């Protein structure tokens, strides 16, 4: 129809193909973080391994436990859904997202681990099966605002250790922003300036470093991700389209 097309968060393999065949410009903006459960993060040496161990021990001392949700129980499901609602209410400031929270919709290929303190459910992590990789996507990690420190780390470690027992070797965190904008191909000077300036502004407003800092302690492998443009410019219409696609807005 002659319209401009933007591809969000493509792999490097697809980006290299597309820039030769269907697109005129690419911008490296982020990373996919991949974990191998067979390499347990809290058994790693160094500052990051020590930090994970301290966080997990802190949560355990506060009597936080983690279980996998395996049987259909409406009371547990309600508690897990309340965690999601409370987590969303606690989000402040400018938000970017490509999906809303749907914990129990389309259950096929999903798993849930939930954290409890005594009889109260205080956190959840959901997993989506990735058959192509014989692995999983850590889709939602949510804890209530007053959960003990280390609850998030305990949820991640509990899920990874369960997957390790199942001999799973591929778990992806999904998309996180890079610490700085990466490779740019095909854009003119003005569009390149917009791309770099826009990334700096978004990084400051939305605190894009937060996810990278949190997941970095688990020693992930990273793979670059790209935004592709079918035309070699970034104008107002492209910026508006990105804003709509990322569900960005004040909360």
C-alpha cells in the first residue's frame, strides 16, 4: 500500500537479510538476554554470584518460599492475579511495553512459579514455552511493592533450578535496552541524530538501564536486537508509530 514499515526487535540474522532486501535502515537499540539453567547463577564466583546469593538468602530469612503452580486452584490463581494487579498499580512514571499482563489466558505452553510469605502470595514469574529452542521465555516477573528484598531473585533462581533438573539449556529474558545505542546503517545525519537523541531521552525518562542491571547479575549471554525501517528516515510519523507500538505512556 506504499506505507512505511517498522520492524521492532529483530534478530541480527534477520536484520542483515532485511537491510539487503526489504529495508533501508537499521538501528541497534537493545539485546536479547539468554540464560543457561545448567550454569546456576548463585554458584558463580565473583561479585555478581555473591550478590545473587545474598539476595536469595535475604528472602529465605524473611520466610519467603517459592512453589510451581501445577494444579488448578482458584484461590491460588486469584492470589497470583492480585500480585499482577498490585504490581501494575505500583508502576510509576513513563512506561514502555509491548504486551499487557495476561497470566492465565491461553494456558497451553505456560508455567507459573509463585512466591509466598506465610500464607500471602507476594510474587510470580510466568514462563512461555519456546518449542523452536526447546526452552522457555521468562515472560512476567512481578512482586508486590512491599515484598522482602530478594524475592525477585528467589523466583528466578527457583525457576532456573527447576528447569536445570529437566535438562533445559535455553531460557530467554526477552528484550532489554542496550546500555547505549548500537550500530546505525542507512540513516542520514539528521535521522541519526534523532535516533541517538531519542534513545538518550528515553533512557533517562524510562530508566532503560533498570532491566539490564537486574538481569546482568545472572550472567546472561546477550545477542543484539535491531529496529528496522523500510525507508531511510526517522520523522514524526515514525516516532508516533514507535510510541503506539510500545504502548508508551504516563502511569
